[in-house]
C-alpha cells in the first residue's frame, strides 16, 4: 500500500501552461464553430417552416378542388365528420343580419 502512494506522489501532472494552452485552443475552436452551428440551426428551422407551408398550401388547394370551397376556420365546439365543412361559404345571408 505504501508503495502505491509513493508511485502516485512521484507522477507529475499537467503544467499550468499546458492546461492554459488547451483551454485557449478549445475557446478558439468554440468561438469559430458555435456561430456557424447556430446559423445552421436557424437555416434548418427556416427550411422546415417552408416545407410545412408548402404542404399546407397543397392541402388547401386539394380541398378546394375536391369540395369547391375554401375550408372555414374550425369551430372549436363543432364535432363530427363535418368538422370545418358545415357551410359552403364564409358568409350566408343569415350571417349578414
């Protein structure tokens, strides 16, 4: 057991200069890489949003071609198979009174 502690005491660790240099190198790499990574994440969000908008556009266009009218905003209290499709147009004569 005493031999183990003697061996540990004789081993040298990293010098303060070596640790400082390693931290500086890591800081420079993070300083260069982090803005690029954040820009990539922003670009990815924009691309995903554009893809979702395109899917919505084609879904609405398909709905209009099949049904002959633009879908209305859904009534949160309406349930069933005609959800959002109960009226063929946004305004009826009863709605204008």
